[in-house]
């Protein structure tokens, strides 16, 4: 994630406390976003839907693993069970173009790749940054891009410098590439005889944000859309620190053996770009800058 390992709201969604509680509620099953009316209606493409493998077509529904603690990309709505967000809208639109529906299931981020590989989930959609390690385990279909960003309390009272965080306490989500980022920074500190970075590692991004707001951490880092959203939600409490860096593509996950389905997901995304639905989804969530023009399968290894 980042959620990398390189990870607005429908009205009134989620203070951090509500989101943190709701995201722990287990699973969420729904066939539509709570704010789907804001987006164009997506109809099935007869050519694409006719090529959907029978194991998916017979069910009519794609089970999608998502860690719903990563607003605005995936999070739990006010009803306490429905997973909404940018990724939810993307997979709903892809499924509809293929003549299918979705059942979006809340899962810990670190379990989703295994869930897709084992057949527990048909797709994974949870701000997974594409990299070669993940492409060895699952097919990854590029659908947008994001980078890493930092946030601190308003006014940066701890005087955090992202280029020198030796001895600082930084909150981060488990199993993300931001953890790798902090490990590298910490090693650089200790190699220079400086104190290591103290990492507060949480399973859910909502708890990472809460750690910063409460003062448990001096700073946090996450995917740029998540940092931007957290700042928006927290009003005057947080601010962004420095520029986004390490921009990289996100991928939807499909089981390694299901190459035909991965190709159909790619073609569905192209179709959604052509009719304007893809742009409408990114615009809805304030992430037009995350748009990509192509949707290759496993771009890091050339498909």
C-alpha cells in the first residue's frame, strides 16, 4: 500500500472515531455504493460479459476483499456495514460492465492477497501499490496512481522534518510500503549514530490518524489521497508536510491463474474510461490527479 508497499465521503461520513469503530465490524455486503446516484449508470457490455468465466457468471457476484479503514479509497459508511469509497465505486463499475454485481467484504489489508490467491475473494481492491513481489503472487490490473505523503499536527509543533526524522515517533499502517520507507529512514539514522525512528504501527489507517490527532505520534505517513482526506476530515487539527513522492500505480487483484478475468477487468476499465465513468469516479473523490490512461496487467513485469 503505498498501501502502498509501494492505501468525500458521502455526506457526513466518518469522524475518525466512528470510522475506526465501524471498520472493525467484520464484513460488509452490498451491491451498490451509498452514493451511486452521483455517478453515471453503468450497463453491461455484451461482448465483455459474454467472455466472463463461468465460475463468476454462475454466481453473478464478485466477492471483493477490501480493508475498509482507508478513507477516501475504502471505508465504512454511516450504516456501519456498507463499504464505500473510490475503490468501491471502481469495482462496482467494473463488475457492472461485466454484467456482474459486487459483494464487498471487510478484511485486514495483510490478508487480502492470500484471500485472492486461495479463492476466498474473487478480487482485491484496497489501494494496493503495484510491485514485482505482489505480481508474483497475484495478477495486478493498473487502475490509478498515488504517492506517499506526510501529515503533522497543525503548525508542526514538533518541528518535524521529513528528511530527518531520527528520534521522532511516526505512525504508519502495517504491511504498507510506508513501513519500508520508515525502516530505511531509521537505518540511515542509526548508521549515522543518531536515534532510530520510533514506529507506531497500526492494523488500520483510521487508528494511525487517531494516533497523530491524540499526540501519540509526532507525524504519520500514508498514501497521498488518504493524507489529503484525513486533513480535510480533521479540520484545523492536521496539515500536510512536504510534497508527495514515490508516485506509483495501484492495482486491482485477480488470482494468478485467472488471466482471462484479469484481462477482462483491464478491458472493462478501458471501456469505463472511454464513456467517462472512470473520470467521474475520480472526480467524485477529489482524485483527478490519480488518473491513468492505460490499464495493463502486471505492468512491473511487462504483463
